[in-house]
C-alpha cells in the first residue's frame, strides 16, 4: 500500500506517456524533478522555487542536464519564463523539508500560478498537486484550492481528488487535473 501522498503521485505519474514539456512548480529538494527527468524523459523540464537552498539542493541532486532549467522565482511568474504549451506539471505544496517552516507556498501565488498553468496546458495534459492542510497556511491554501477546483468547467477539465480519510490529524491529499 502506498502511504505517502508523494509516492502515490509518482506511482500514477510513471504511467504518463509523451511528456514533452514538464514543470515542477515547487522544486524543493529536487526529488520530483529528478523522478520526472529519469522516468518520463521530457524534452524540457522547468523547475521553480523561491529559495536559493532549494536551487542548490535540486542542482546537487540532478546535476547539469540539457533538458533541465531551474528558475529561482515564484511559480506565480510562470508566464515570464515559459511560452510553450506544457504536458505535465507537479506541485508539492507546503514548505521546504529541513528548512524554515515559515516560508511556505500560499493560496494567492498557488492559485495565480494554477490559472496561468491551466491556460498553457495541452489537451490531455495533467497537473498533480500534493496538498498539505495540516499547518495554518496549508489549511488556507487547501480551502482556496478546493473551492477553485470545484468550480472548474467540467467540459474543459477533469479533477480527481485522492485522499487517506482514515489518517489521523489533517492528512495530505492529491489532486490530479486533466485537460480535455
């Protein structure tokens, strides 16, 4: 059984085919970026994070690759960097593990980036969002995401929510959004 939301996302992700352009919207320590590069072999993977430590950790893990670009900026500014259509994006919301827990993703930048991302998502493209409502900013972000995604036009997008309802406290959950 897969008990971690990030492992669940990877289990589903590994079945993706024909990923040309991918985006890691929250690079963190680089594990999602490395997984995408190694398993899905996109033509290009862009990774965003606002913390220099995330850039350092990600580049140390991944090394130099022609098909990888790290962008030290908020995912909210995706439109400044990516002009082409994308096939896959992943968010792992919250804070950088083993770093300052006061620096987190937030509802405003996440929703703003998601709106821009949905506009450049290819037909059959997917967005994976790991949501962590167990801390104060995470709860606000989760509530905002829940409301926003419930209201996406079902003729244009399919939204799937996967959760662990029997976990104690406030367990994380996964959204998968697919463009029709």
